[in-house]
């Protein structure tokens, strides 16, 4: 890997770099030039099957969507300028495949929690601060897959981004250090730990199933000629190691210095800050992953935009936002949750929402909700600081709350540091930066 930061790109002026984001509901792609300017973008929703009210994705959806956005990008730019492609995917989404990429199991998604027994098993074998102890961890899901789909021959553990990159290169034995974090990779020593390889050995599983782990922005291989021909891409395009979707979004924000933080104001409230030292506290959902020469430390609250939308629709919130008084606090001290249970900064599955006293004035009630979420954000960053991370010097914002200037002012008053919009909010843009970072 070069010494370039994620936000500084050095490449030929005519070069184009494509980032592909395999998000939770659809696939996005962005092409940027050597200066970081967006030259093309594309988006497609996954084909989804509804099963008992739930929408399900399949790997075939991802591949179809990836092909679609790449062909769309190609139609907008000059082919000879495309130099590299990088892909991000949802964290903890795993499956097993053979050497040719043929799937041997279903894909278990990032939010799948069926591997409860496997998580309990891992608590007996993995370190207490490991991020694999949750049923939603990649490793717990791999153990579940191996129990329900036993493998007699060689196979590969692949994450969502790995498999798509593998279809482009016909290499299915490579992953990145961020996607493998929840599968048990040790990011500090940069190895698959001995306790994990011993576990595989005891189960008579060849450790060759574990991917070779690279840093993001490291070249995997040149695109396979057959795939290049099918998609209409140049035959010398580099396929570059990507990352998880949340890390790609952080990269896109422009944050790069210790103390830079990003708050994602989506359905939930996600906080991340760049630290000199890693911090892992699974009880709070706090874990760290490499970020250039530093560490990305974060946690997620159950509060957030979903609570706001429970009480108000988008049009109502837009109208109410103009009537807020950020410098005149309501002092109602709400803890906005839809249901009981919180994970960060308070770890209490029985924590009840605090939304009383209920006021009849919608403006005051709306402002009190925003203040409550801002208080949680402040408490989250303070907890990260208590555990050894730096308190933010600035907080960049992504998500739906970006457009609400009054909320930004409320948050700035609570946090005591500048609150600014992210340079870019799309994970696809972050992946495009990784593709560019690999190419001097």
C-alpha cells in the first residue's frame, strides 16, 4: 500500500476509478477522476423476494446489480480511462464457495442472528474482548453454515465483497482486513489467531478455507478476460481490495486525522472516531478496525431517525425544523427509543424509552427528541474517550439528519466541537477512493 491518505489521490489526470457499494437495499457505483471529481454514477435496487413480510437478498441479486451498475457507468465514460475497481459490502455477511466461486451454502446476511448456539460455543474458546462472540458475527455464522452444510472438499469462506471481487477476478481466496474482522482475524498482529486455527484443526477443517487478508486498496488481480469481455471493460483493469460499507462511508466523509469523527444519523445513531489505539468492548458493541495508520473506533445506539419517523413524517419534520430554537433548550431530558433496550452508550436490554413528560406542542416535542438524541451522541463520544479514544475535534455528519441545520446546531451546542457535513456521504465514493489509492 502506498502512503497516500484516503482523501489524497495521485494518478494520471485521465484515469478513472470505480467504487461499487453493495448496500443493504441496493447497489451503487461511482466513477471518479484523479482529482476526486465524480464523473459518473449508477444505482440499482436488488431484486428481492418477499417471504412472510421480510425482504431477502441472494448473491445472484448482488451479482446482477453489480453488472448493471458497471454497465451503466461504462455507458457514461470513456472505457480506456477506467483503471481500477474496488468493492465494499455489508459487514458480517458470509457464505462458503468452491474454487470456481460456486456457492456451497446460502449467504447469511449481516443482521442474521440464527447462530446463537455457535456464539455461545465461541464464548468458551475466543478471547473475552473478541468481536466474534455475537450471533451476528461472521465466524458464528460460518460455524452455523458448516454444521448445516458440512463440507468434505476444499472450500473458501467469503464475505459479500470478496465474492463479487472474486467473480471479477476468479480469485476467491482473498479478503480485506475490515471484512474479516468479525470472522476472527486479528487486526493488531495481522494474523488469523492460533485459537481460531486450532479450532478448525480440532474440527478437521483445513485452515486453507480462511482467506488471505490484505489491507484495503491493495491489488487483488487484473480483471478476468472473460468477465471483462462480458461487461465491456478494458482487459487491464485492476480489481482492488475493498472494505465494509460503513468504513467506505467513513472514508468518503473526508475524515483522516486522529480525533476526526463521523456521526451517521440514519435509522440508528452510529458514532466513529479515528484513534491512535484500538479499543474493543463487545459488551457495548465497541470495536476497532485499521484505518490507514490509525484505528477506527465506534459504537451504535438504538436511538436515531427511526424514533423521529415514528412520531413525524418527513414533511412534518421539515416544517417543524424551521420553528426550532436550538439556543433555547427544552431541558426535557428525553431518551428517545421506539422499544425498550439499548446497546450503546448504555448497555441495557431492559432500558425503557424516556419520553415524558409528553408535551402537546409538536415543536417543543420534536426539539426535545432531537436534544435527546444529541445527548446520546455526546454520551457516546464521552464513553469512547473514557475507554481511551480521543474526544472528537470535529464531527462530520452523514445520513438524513444532515439537512436539518437546527439539529446540527443543537448537536454542536451539546458536543462542544464543530459539526459539519461530510464531503461525500456515499460508500461507493469511499470505495472509488480506495481504487484510486492503489494506483500511483
